[in-house]
RNA sequence: GCUGGUGUGGCGGAAUGGCAGACGCAUCAGACUCAAAAUCUGACGAGUUCACGCUCGUGCGGGUUCAAGUCCCGCCACCAGCACCA
């Protein structure tokens, strides 16, 4: 009788063995086939790990461990994405330097991860706040700057009128400042921008070459939002100026009954003197300035706007005079900041026209009364009331109209993207300094590469200044510099980079984390890149994933990296919710700390449960009872020692089951179906217990299959039973396809699609024979005329009778 | 409002168009125990029947098919993200 399963003893023992043996150190032997598995590195927050973190880490740990058993040289690294707002705010509140806060949090996180038995190669740990790391983040920025992809632009920031600081979107709650509850307005500030839009097409095209889960591809495509349409100039009555609009529906130009410009549109200020309702316009603009783009969207149900009194436009295709409105549903940041409105065929325009009593002219006929209901179907409609377009379908009309516009010189075909350039500066302390100086004579000048890393200065207070500058701006010693260009006095850029910067290239650094000459050696990059499998949260699909692909593509163009896409495969995991089905959060009181689960049930139980909890890509609710069930499963595995019999082979009656299980587990581990892989192993041990016996060979296979999920207990049993070496060094079991199929199968016999009986047949029995047998079994129920007989081999017989 | 996703027993969830509910939890019954816990064995979608059975059943309404949780059309609810994208 073996001892009872003491998870604490077992887990501590094997974690120490793995550390001592450097069990999961990545080899520098580039002759072996490589496998690079990557999970998004965490932000080391003060709360420590929560139970959502281990889900993706365990999933790819399973893949990494399996790959090692299959003979690959595996890179499965971990690090810290440690710059950013929460740490800075914590530092301000508690008067501890963010560097210290980060160090403490990292220690805590690392201990927690270690206690879960992950096979990370800790020798390759990285930290984005380490100057040796951010030296290369700055180096990439300089490359971007020199390539003309970094530029300065006036951009609005959230400005708290009371705290007098810029706020992140996250810090603005319901339009007021999170800290003080005062009003937040949008204030324009000169910001560093990165021209991600330059790569918009490449970022879309690249998606065809990678293996991402479909919804991630769709999100990226929609976010980039390529659209083809036309820019058209509308004359302003009695003025030189034209109002340029962008439209995807130039076929509907004859249906334009008014125009709308964004409240920020420069044309308004230009003709201020001639506008008769300036006060009304000003009031509306002030109101709009208080809203974020998102709030504008949210409040969109009730359209607002003001008619510009004193300025009208001329529809270029029919010469009609039309009114111009300002409304905040038109954004300055997309297109030209002005639109033509076709209420008959655009939902927002229709709503707006109804509210302001504007005419609705049908130009695409499709059977609906456009006075009652908007008609937006482009597939079946026919052009009407549209002069030379009448009778055409929408697609032809678009082409014809573009020809016409270009011929007359009033418009051109134009591709547009939703994607905007990346606002790259933050008026904050805890980020990478931007390695630029500003010289009165030479303008913005990059510092020399030899001066990198440009280290963050030690400051007394991290509090943003009341004029909206970064706290670093108060450090005159640091700020005053000499211009690398003319040698004259210059001032350093005091804004810092956003948190996204460090995470946009970290996967490159893991391949060669201590290199001082380059962000990584050519050899390391050529061997390891691209990442073979990258898993992360859906919430990072549009920002982090897109930003890092952008940087990678840029570095590829700069010949720094050897491949155009950083990640060959991308999957994403679902969130772990509290036991009440809500998002885990302190305020809801439903947070589960993994430390408690590790202490009470063990890391192996936690790992097993997190994989068994449900479909990997869907969210799942936490259940302590579910944890217990997984613990029970491991106990049952433990107690298999007691019923183990000699024999290296599989027993005859379980041979098929063994081969089926190896096949299923192997397949499921590769396809995000960890829950059914574990279910298959549970079903297998249920078979052992039914027989009250497990052969040595069967046990060995089970331990190997289970090892990636529950590495400690399997290693302990492996040793206890007397198998050689370590499980983690063993070879992944193989199966024989021929032995996964039962020779006798039970099939269902149906009449008109309803199962009436079952029948045992040989798997290769001919159709006629099977149907004859089936008819015998249900003879008493065959009372009508048989019209059809269907046999799906090995599955089902269906007799259709009338 | 837009985009993406999800709806299956008491619960978490399984199901290449082919016997819905694998596996687990909870519950109930039995075994073991002085007893409880643990463990082991069995039952476990709903209605109906003494029973063999029969009928219904995968958010709702239609459709395709010999056969639909799965495919198509139209809805509803919930979750997540968001930059009203012209």
C-alpha cells in the first residue's frame, strides 16, 4: 500500500529537482528542430497573480512539455511588462519609487509562477523596465524616427480641470476624473505619433500568411478597416473654399440633401465672421469637446447638431444648394471630417434627417418607402432619380460616378482606413524616455545610438505637473542637453513611451536576452523566429497584437529580423469568471487567489482544473467543487500504484482504448481541447478501476500523457513505480491507427430518423448485410412502405417508410 | 449605435450533419463504519406508464435534409471590445 498523496511534499520536491537539474533550460544547439511557444508576459501588479493567469500559461506549458518529449529544442520564456500607470499611481500614493514597487511585485509573481511548476526557462527572464532592455526599445524608436515614421502632431488628451493633469481613458469614468470626480475636457497637446497607417495594407495582407484563430483575424481586419470609396469636393456657395468629403457610396451623390462637418472642422473658424448663429455653434462645440469619441458614440441614439446659418454648399452633380450642419457624430479623425448626407440610404443620416426635418430623396430603388424606412441594401437596388446613373446597379453606378468625378476634376477614387496613427507619448514618469532632444535651431534631433540607454532620471515626485508636462520636465539637469547636430543648447523630450512599446518586440529579446551589441543576434533570430505559437487574451487583439506586428514588419523592412510576421500561430483564451459568473474583481468580492488553491489542493490540481474547466477559448466560471473533482481524479491516479500489475504491454481488452486515448490526447493538446483530453484520461482510469488492474505499460503511458498537465504527481509516481529517468525526458507515446478502431461496433437503427433499436455489426460488414440485419431487429415496427434505406458505415441505419 | 462572441440537464460542459447530455460536479440509494468523513458501487433531462415502452427536449419562429445542437433565413437574451468610420 503506497503512502497517501501529499501534494505539498511532492511539489516542493520536484520543483527543486527541476531547478537543480536545469530541466527546462533552452539549449543553444541550433541543429535540433526548434519550437518557440509564447504566452503574453504579465503586468506585475500589486495584487499578485490571480486565477486567470494560469489558464494560458498552463495551456502552453502543456504544449511546451509535449514538444520536448517529441524531441524539439523548446523556447518557453517568461518576463515582465512592468512600465505603466498602475505601478506609477501606487508609487505616488504610497511614496515608494516605482522601481522598488516593480521589484517587489516581480518577486511575488515569480514565486507564484514557480509554485505552479511551469517549465519556463528562467535564465531568459526579461523586464521591460531594465535599462539593458529598454535600450533596444529606444533604439527601435530611433530607427522609426529616422525612417520618418515618428512625428509630432497636435492631439487631444483627457484633461482633468481640477487635478490639472492628463488622464488615460481608463482614468476617465463617466466623463469625470476617477480621482477627484471633476469634469474632464479634451485638451490639445503636441504628441509623438507613429505612422502605423503606413503599414495598414501590409498588416491586412500579412494575415493571409499566418495561422490565427478566425475571430482574431476578423478583429484585426475590422480594426484596420480598409474601405474603398471616393473623395469629392463640394463647393461652398459664394466662396473659394471647397468642402472635401469621403464617401463609400458615391453612387448616391444625387440623393445628398445636406452635409455635416465635425465640430472641430477648420472651415467653421475660417468663416466665423459670416456665421449668424456663432453663439449657438460655439456652445455646441464646447459641449462636444467634453465628450470622448466613445461617448459621442454612446449618446448617438439621440442625434444632436446645429445648422450653420450663413453658409451653404452646392451638390456638384446637380447644382442644388444644400445646408451644412455641425454634429459630433462626424469625427475629425476619420476621413476628411466632413460628410455628404444621403438620408434615404444611410441609417445615421436617416435618423438625423428625421430629427431635423430634412428632405429624403430616394436614389436607389429597392421596394421600400424611404420616407418610412431607410434602405441600405447595395446588392439588389437599382439607381433612380440620378441622371446618368439611372437604371444601373450600385456597383456599376459607383464605377461610373468615379469616372465622372475624375473627368470633371471634382473627385477621385480613394482608399481609406479606420486605423489611426499611434499616439506614442505619455506625460508620465514610469515609461521609457523618448531619445530625442529639441534644439531651437535644428528642431527635433535624435540622440546618438551610443548614448543609449537614455536612462530614466531619479525624481522626487512622480506626480504629473499642473501644466500637463511629464514630471521629468522638472528635472532641469536632465532636461538640459546639447544638440547632437549643432552642439548648441537643447532640451530633452520629457514625455515617455506608452506601455505598449516594451511589449511590441519582447519576443525577439527572449531569443538572446543578454546581447549587448544588438537586440538579439542574427543567428538567434534566424533560428527561433517566428514564434510558433502565441497565446494571449482577446483584449489584446487589436492593440498589442497589431502594434507588435507593425514594429516587426518595420524591423523586417530594416533587415533587423528575418521574417515578415512575428507569430506563425495565434490563439486566445477565455476569461475565468467568479463563481457567480461575473468578472473577478475586488469590488465584487469574487477573486480567487491561486496561492490558496495550491496550498490546499496542489499546483497539479489547479493546473488540471484550469484545463478541465471548459472550452479554452470561452469564458468559464470558477467552482471550488470542480477543483475538488480534479483533486479526486489525481488521487485516483495516485492509487493506481496499488493495483499495478507486471507487464510492459497493454492488456488485450484495453489495447484499443489505450491507442484511442493516446490519439485523442495528442490531438486535443494541439487543438485547444484540453478539457476533453483530460476527460479522456479520466475515462481511461475508470476502465482500470473497473478491472481493478493496470499493467506497468498502461501506467507508463498514462503518466506520460498526463505529465504535461500534472507534472509533479506524474514525476513522483514514475519514480515510485521504478521507471527509469524522468517523465519529462521520456518520449511521447505513439499510437497505431489500425488499433484505434473497434472491430465490432454498435450502430443505431432508425425509422424515419428516430432510433428504435441498436445493433452490433462488424466494422467492415457490407451495406446489404447490415440493412438486412437492421430490418430484422425492427421487423415488427416496419408497417409502411419502405421508400429509402440509408447506411452510414459504422454509424447508423435509417429506414424511411411511409 | 457598431464589431466580435455565447445560449445544451440542478450546475460546469461533450458531441467530423448520423443513438444529444461524454467527462466532471451536485443530489439520491447501497456497501464499509459504533457513527461521521473519506472511499467504493449504482441511479440521475422532462412528462407519462406497474412495466416493455411512448411522447417531448439543445434561447425563440421558420426552412433545407432520410437525418439538424450542428447548415440557411428572421428574431430574442446575455457577455466582451469599441474609434457613430461615412
